[in-house]
C-alpha cells in the first residue's frame, strides 16, 4: 500500500508503526531526507536506487527510478542485486564460527592451514580478515580500465589460487600486521580457508550456516553461473569516458571476486543478516568481539574482521559493510545492537558522485532530521573509492 511520496520517491511501510517505536532513545528516521538522497543519486547517473529500514517491528521501504532501463520497470525492494563486498562479512562470519568450533585460530599463520600458499609465515588469519596482511589487491590491475577490464573477465572462471598468484606477482603493500590496506586478495584467501577446513564449497557453508538458519530467501552464491535468479535489478557500469553510455553489467560470473564479493541478496535479507550478527545470533559473544576490534581505515571509519564501523556526523556509530561490484553500490549497516538496520543500493558503479551520495543514507536513517548532512566537495575522491573494483572516477 502506497502511503506517501517524497518528490518521486515512493515510501512503502509494511507496518504503520512509527519508525522509532522500538528505539525510544534513537532519533526518528528521516524518511523525507532519505528519499531526497536517493533522488540525488538519480540526478548523478544512477538509473535507480532504493533503501529498506528494519527498526524493531517497523519496516520502511523507499525506492525511486528504474531497475531495468530496457523495460523501464520501477525499482522495488523485492529486487535482488549483487552485494559486492558485503559478501566479506558473510565470509568472516563463517570463519569465526569455525573459530568457535576450535577448527581455526585467528592468530595462527594462514600457511598452517594452506601450506605454502603465502610467501610469509607471519601472515595470520586475523591479518587476512582485517586487511592487514599486506597482500596486493589484484583487482587494481584487473580493472585499471573499467569497461575493458570488466569485459575481459565477465565470462571467465578463475581458481582461487590463480587470483592469489596474480596478487603475489606484485610487491606487498606493507609488512604483516603493520597497516590496514584494503585488498580483495585477503577474502579470496579466507574462502580458501573455509573450503580447506570444512571440505565443502563456500556456497555450501554460506547456505548451511547463514542462509538457511536465517531463512534468507533472496540470498544466493551462484558462482560461476552468470545470472541473478528471480526478480532482480539490472546493474549498470559507468564507463571511464564521460559521455559514453552505461554498460549493462548484470550478467557475469563474478569469478574475479568469489568469496570476496560474489553473493546476491536483497535489502530484506541484508537487514536480517546484520541484525542477527550484531544481535549475537551468528557467533559467540567472544567472536563478535573479535570482529569489533577496530583499526582506523580512513576518515570517520574503522575496520574489524570483515566488519566496518562508520562514525556519523551526529556522533552515532553504525556497523556493517559497503559493496561495490560492477553495476551496484550497496551500503548495509545497523546500530550496535542490530535493532535498526539499513540496506541501500544504487544500480550503477564507477561513479564517485553516486557512491558519496549513497553514504548520506546513513545520516538520514541513524541521525534523523536533527543533523544537516553535507555533500562531499566537488572534485574530491569518493570517501571509499574502491572495494571490489579499482578506484572509481569522481564525476562532478
């Protein structure tokens, strides 16, 4: 039932309960501001954008634009999409469950479990999960030219060892444990650890440990299949050339990312997942605390183990991950207790203006109307320029 609009953005609450009813000390969600942020993403080049808020017993959905430029079908939170690096949080959860099961030690060398894989026995599991291994991110080379790089790998199927080999052909960025340096290589290694320790494919472990227990009906790991099953949004890659048309990047193997970024999900499932994780329903309290041992990772943010913390303009911190995969930008974050969760997505990528704009959804949802958000300065690099792909071009 449509109960209101915000200058073209449709607001669809599932339950007519005030958004702050379950969080009496939290500011009310600024739905008008949220709709405005999503509309801004459209003016900057995203065909569509949407967000879903789960706040206790209240659910709010906002969507604008189109999910498919060909059919002009409107965006809906029923649409599935590629979540990119939000996959890393799923991967980290599986490994931390294995720690709980005493099959893995966080401070053990990766080479204990995968002998000879890495050139330095000092690189531990903790370093890999916290992006402190120093392993070079092979995607920097793979996608140095955005569209040609994507088309070269769209249908390719890599083994994890092939991806690690690409990384090891380049110098490491730092000594093990010395500094945070984001690298997809880390979570390819994490996926290899899962498969070695369980004897199962990562798909099976995601399914058995997270997807089925949480009843995530829209979450899939289909690699190396190329299609998103069921109803889904198309993802559009922005070429490096300013006047070039968008490229439909929806169908791809995502074999270049695998356990670092190949999951498919929905806004509903992402909120369910984060609420369960932060609510202590996926790992022991001890392992959740390990995930939340923070290292600085840029202005206003820190990284734990497969989990990111963002410190917002109103002094509130939120927890989750971002995802950038060809055609989609995702922000999936929740409050410390998991009771208020936001998943927001725009169906474009390689567009720094849209990436920065979607960051503002966090202030609207977790800070409310009291805080006036400020747009990123013109010409500045995106707040988070790359995760699954090489640094995005910032558009004015």
